[in-house]
C-alpha cells in the first residue's frame, strides 16, 4: 500500500452533527493468534456468545448518549471488532491504519471501503511507518493537540503524516510496557481537561511531557490493578465515561470530578487485549462528542 500525497475521496468530507461512533458486531470474534501479551494462553479460549452479550451491553450504553454506526465483520479478521484501530478520524478525514502485524492487515481494505462509502476523506499511511489508528492517537477533548503513542505497534515515523494531514500539534509518547501496547490502553483524555493514565506505561521523557501539559489537579493516575482492567481504555462522551469494571476508589474519584461512570463487564475482550475504547471508534469531531458535557 502506498501513501497518497493528499487525502482522497469521491465525496465531500463527512460532517456529523451528533456524537457518533463506529462499532463492529463480534459475530466472528475469536482469539486466533498471539500479537500481544494478553492473547498468550487465550487462543480459542473466548466464548463468542458471552462476548456478544457484553458487546451488546456496551452498544446499548453508548447508543443512549450517541449515534452508533456499524461495520460488518469479515471472515479472516477476528479482531475487526476492535474498530478503534481502524484509523483516526478528525474533521471528516480518516488517517487509515497501516497495521504492523500481517494478522490484522486484512482489515484495512474493509475499513477503507466503509470510510469511502460513508463519505469520509481517506489518508493512507505507508506500510513502512506502521500506524494503528485511534489505538495510538488521541485528541485532547478540545482538539487543541494530538497525543500520539509509539513503541510496540505504531512507529514514531508515522506521526509526521498525522501532522501533515491536520496541521495539529503532536506530542509523541513512548510506550515501554508490552501489556499496554496501544496508547488507549493506558492514556485517556477526558472532558474538562482531565487525564486518566497509568504512569508506569511511559518512559521518563514522555511522563515529563504529560505532566507539563496537565497540572496535577487534572491528572488521574490509576493503580496497576485498575490499569490491568483496562480502566484507561474508556469511552468519554461529555460527562459520561463508559468503561470495564474498575475499583470503587477509581469510580468514586471520577464521580467526585463530576463524571457519570457506566461500567460494562468486558472480560471476553480482555482476552484479546481490548476493552471499551478498543471496541469503539469516534467519528464525530471532538467538540461534537463533548457538546453535552
């Protein structure tokens, strides 16, 4: 796959006026291979029926506060359910993922077709610079900057393509713990300028960048037990936070800051290294996603 010199689409850029997200039903979900530590020991150990029930609860919770679009699952792509990795969407343009592992590269044409058919402008990232979408790139709640992870899956070289696409400030963060292989597993910008994160997932330089941008009163460090429940892998719409089951202490901390916490058990997806955020891709602009805050 070659990188285009500019975004391309047959249609004008898509504008969405309500909080909107993309999900993929887990009809074909399974742990078929090992490409992260969570999958080790879990090959073919997930229950598809239970996964579907958990996914439906998340879908139902999200549908109460946002519009949810669906992409059809495709044979041979069991991880397609983790739509957050499909790309990064901003202002009607999607930077399409260029997956590091061949096991997931088969998803790319299916997601490309969905974005084309849905009116989004598509920017492709070259294979030589692996990039795994919103899994490794998260906008500040006010769109003022883009936090971009690199290390296990995304290469730092891909960040320049994101900068060229949107002319946005990018702050690169290096991930150093293979359990937290994507940025969205350990870093979650929240409405109101807050940040939920697991400090031990980052190197010292990256932590300094985080602390330079977020004052202490805005930082919500999570414990290792909560981090391993993928607490930071949360979906935030205004004051609502959808997340896997977490500790009472973390829930109460978020509630004390004015957030409504909605917990959904997502144990079947943890077996593949994913939770709420991995299962959801934001399509609407940040100011639209958080207009109800």
